[in-house]
């Protein structure tokens, strides 16, 4: 019989002797194993991959071995539960529910938590930093980083964590406690989370993605909806995406929690939005029916960019709504936006060559994200392709066809995009690049150059994942930027 885990609600609870399997020795798995071992749990770490000498995984394995974990590696290590009794399985977020070990745990009645669930249960018993949580198909990282900047501008010790990069367990257990944490949560992480109660929460948007992992769009949508469960103050939804408001309506929240919309239009009461180039708050003011607070201007969000993509403005509004729910004053929202620097490969201008702008949005790894980028420009030579992960691009192409001056296709699933272009935009010139070698991006950029005229934008927004040709979307973006920079110094 497994141990009752209901009392494990804070870091000082009795974790000693808890028998735990940690599934996966990535960054989040290592953080989980480390935290559990420190509190006296009996930990076994399993991973299908074996550590390679000199790798980060090998160093993580060395550390948890010193701390007292038992280790099993290889395919056999993850195809079944250990023969010894297990009280809990803590899984890395990428492991699918139907993975053999996790399915066996469920069949045996062993609870399965994600690292995020473990982090919530390892908060301080008193005075723990509240969480402001963000999910969505796209825009999560930008939003939580904008939010963290606003919180810091208000004088709070704050950080962004979770799916954004820093493990949430690391932030929760930081020796210098935070006042508040901006938490990015993926659908994978939400699937394995059960008891989180955020101060405020937001779902930015929902479009088909990771359906192969979740098994259906309905299951993916339900996972996203978990962001709102247990919320204390405000559930923030996207007025332009009615699905997000429906998820708020379906959520079990705490008494007094409000639904707060964000919109690119003029806000109604209980919304934040835009009025004549001003970000306006009609949600967290004394008389929201007749008055509004100015939070910032569109120029504060634009920064030095020539073009402000609508989805970036929407991210700023969502972050502002979460910050205001936490009591951040308007001046800190403005200063936080002014101080914010976006990460690379998110609709970033690389160079202007012969009057053509080259823009890197390699982070657009699904059709929804690519569609957001395509709406930012009037005439585009689009670089698209990679791993579509089962997603369809027909709607994307149908809605964007009038903006396309040409298309350059790359990657494994480029034929699927070519077929959709033939159906919905048959007159648009298309160049197919079958190459996958290290010099392929130079040929891609050169092909795009032949299709572009002065005033056009060559946009890398692939609508697909990158792992068929590159290590990740960052490597793809770096290759594009390097190819563009070589173009600057190469005569036509």
C-alpha cells in the first residue's frame, strides 16, 4: 500500500522515507530528485538515455548518485515500474501519459506528479511567494517575462520560472525567498498538476498543438483549462479567443475570483485594452464603469521595433492584467514594459538588405504562432516548413494568402504546406528547398531574396518544429540570421 500524500503540502512536511521514482534526468528531473533527496526521500532516477561522458546529464547523474539516489538507465529502465513498492512517481513534463512506466504507475494506483506539482507542495508553510501563472499555445514566454519585468519595476523580488527555462522548484527553494513568481506552464506541465492555486492566472490563446501527445484536441484544451483551477483573484482571458473565456466559465475557482478580459480593442468594464494608442485598465480601478487607468502607450511596448506585431501587444495586455491583479501600480506596468527585452528568435529584425527586411521568428513552431507573425506585415516572402506534428496549415494559408509575395519551403513536411498552398494560394510563387545540410539556410535565404522586392519582409516563421534539420528553434534562427548577415556582404 502506498503512503498517504495528503499531508505533503509544504517543504517542512515529513518527506523522509517517501519512496519516489523520478522519471527523466533532464533539468526538471534533476531539480526534483535533488529536492526530494535533501528531505530524506528514497529516490530512484530512471531515464531511457544513458549519460554520455562529459555531458550535462552525466554531471547531473554524478550529483544525484553522491546524494544517495539509485540510478537506472536504458530502455529497460523505463518500460515498467520497479519491483519495490513506490509511493510516488515524479515525471518530467515531456513524458506522455501512455508511456509504459507511467501507465504502469497509474494501473498500480501510484500517484504521478509533475515537477510543477512537486514545487507547489514544496513551498514554505507560511509566507510562500504567490504564483501568477500563464499558459497558451503561443506567447507564454514573452508574457511571463514582461510580467516579471513589471513586478520588478514595482520593487518586488520576482522572477520568471517554469517552462520558461528556470525550473520552478529551483525558484521556490531559492535561499533568498521571492515575493512573487511569474510561472509559465505548458500543457504537459498542467496535465501532471493537480493542486496549484495561483494568485492570478491567464490562458493567452488556444489552437491545435501537441495533439499527438495529449491524444485529442479536447484533451489538450482541457489541460490548458487547468491553469484557472483554484485561482484566487483573477482569471485573465483573451477577448479575441472565446475558448479562453469558456475555460474560465468552466473552472472551479476560489470565492470572489473575477474574470478579466484583455483585448486589442477598447476595453469594456473588467477588461484591459487599447484606447487611442494607450493601454487602458478598466478592471482594477475604483469605478470601472466610468473610468480607466492609463498603464502605458503602444510605443512603450514597441520599444525600438519598426513594427509592433498584434500578438506582442496582446501579450503585454495579458501581463499587465496579471500584474494589476497582484496590486502593481500603473507606473510599474509602464516601466516594466520599457525595461523589457524580448528573447531572440521572436519576430526579431535581423537586417535590411536592398530595401528588404529580414525577420527571424523561428520560435513560431506551430501554425497559430506563424499566423500571428504573418499578420504583422503587409507583403511577405515566407520561409516555412519543418515538423508539423500533425497540425494542418490550410486555415493559416487561406487567411494569409493576400499577404504572400512568395514562399520558400524547407524541412520534412514541406510537401504538406505545398499542397495547402496549391489549394488556397495557387498563384503564389513557391521555391522548394530539399537540402538539409549545414549550408541549406544560405540557399533558403538566397531563394527568398529572388522573390522579394523593396518594401517586402522575408519572414522566417516556419509553423513547424525544427528537429528534422536543427537542434532546436534557436539553432534554426541562428542559421537564418547568419545566412542573412552573409548576404549583406555578398554582391548580388
